């Protein structure tokens, strides 16, 4: 398969997004695609990108602080007492008075304190479209560790995706009942419409092994759902910040938003206000359930949430998809005309 990068000709963030997904759908029709839907290939094969959790300090950690760092590493499945990998983040202690890491030093100067270590969360390196690599900073504490590594909404999203749902839409209300009710009603209507009208590839065509469908632990089916993320929920503050910081303008927009999530916590992009509409929801839905024409994860839109889930263990060994072989072909650069939401 030939690798691809895209040169965008549009000016607006949402223009780029609509053009990109439309192009992905067109591409799916002309390339030789495997019959496994995108969402299922993403669940089985796309390993989540890793966040970097930096514990910044200008002194030796106390015994309590060292125990908190070990608690973080246990959540990641990388402590001396744990052999499984259960979260997509790595933990590193950085002594700012000794390190030459400029990012760590600047972050400490802007957010740190001599009285307490700082937990700085960095987006994955592969999330190159995110404007600021710093996802958030917290005073190191057990509460901060809980807030960063898990939350009720993320736990529920993982549960639904592992049950076989094609995607979970995160709806983020703005607090204006008129806007929120209209956008949520549109999202509910169109999500249900797409669930009822779209079709998966014929099951007997999936990798040519009908018997394999009986062996997998997770049923292959088409199903969407919606979960609401309230902006004033303290347990979801980190998740909200992750979403709103994923594009340059989202935090400033006073409109409801919707984010489709698939695979192992892959967020495609945001639909905002009037952009939560029949055509944009349909574009996202058809991409999610369509044949997986582009199996290389980083050639698809989106970024991964920080999730506390051992995906490989939950999914099991029997899979519908085949792992893509290594491809060293150089990327092909394409120019795509802008696609605007009218």
C-alpha cells in the first residue's frame, strides 16, 4: 500500500476536517479495501499512541511522592510488580535543577512550585495536528492521578467499544438549553438514522473466514451510542481539556460539540454547533463503518484519548483483521480542494 500525506488548501480548521473525511470516503471506493470495517480494524490493530507524564521537581521526592509516582506506573502497567500494559502513557521523573530538557524547564517555570512536584501531561508525539503538546498540569497528588488516568466517561466509552459498538459520540453541551437541546436532538436523530440505514460488509466476506466470526469474543455489529460529558463535572475536567485543546479554537467556542470515538479511544474530530448536522454526522458514520482502505493508523484523522484499559487482554487473540505488513514506500503528496460546511 502506498503511504499518503495530504496538503490542505483550506483556511479554516473545520474546512480542513470536512475535506479530509470526504476524501477518505472517496479513497475507500477506489482502493482495494479489506472488508473489515474501519472501527473493527481500529479496535483490533491500532495500538493507542502514548502520552508522556512528566513528574517535574527541583529536589528529591519524598517517600509519599515516590509512592504516588509508583501508583502512576502501576496504572500504566509498568511498575516492578506489574507485567501487563493497561494504559497508554509513560511516566518519567525530571529534575528541573539538573535536566537540560528545555520543555520541562519552561513548564516548571510557568506552572511549578518549590513546595510540590508538578505532573505535566504531554499529548502523544504522533498527534501532530494538536497545537500545544502540553495537555495539562497538576500538582502531584492521588486526586490528580485519578483525574488524569481514568474517569467515569472514559471507562464507559471503553466498555461500550469493547462490547462491539462501532463508535461512541461524546456530546459536550455548552449550558444554553436552546442550543444544547437542538444539537443533541439532531445528533440523536442522525446517529439512529445511520445505525438503521447503513450496512456493514457481508460477514462471510470478512477476510474470507465465516467461521472466524464464531471464534472472536466481540460480536461484529453496527451500533452507535451517545454519552454526555458535562463541562462542570470535576471528574471529567481532564477529559474535557483533552478534547477542547485538540484544535486551536475549540476552547473559545460557545457552542455544543460532538466527538466521535472509535477503536481503542480514537477521537476523529469535533463537530461544533450547526456543524452537528445530517451531512457531517453521515460522513463520519460512513467512514467509521466503511471498509478499512487505509490500515496505517497515522494516515487516518484523529488522536487517541488517554485510557486506562488493557485492550489486548479484553479483545482476546482471535481477530477478524490481519495485521498490515511493513511498507517502506515513500508518501504520495496530494492537493485536496477545500470542503466547506454551507
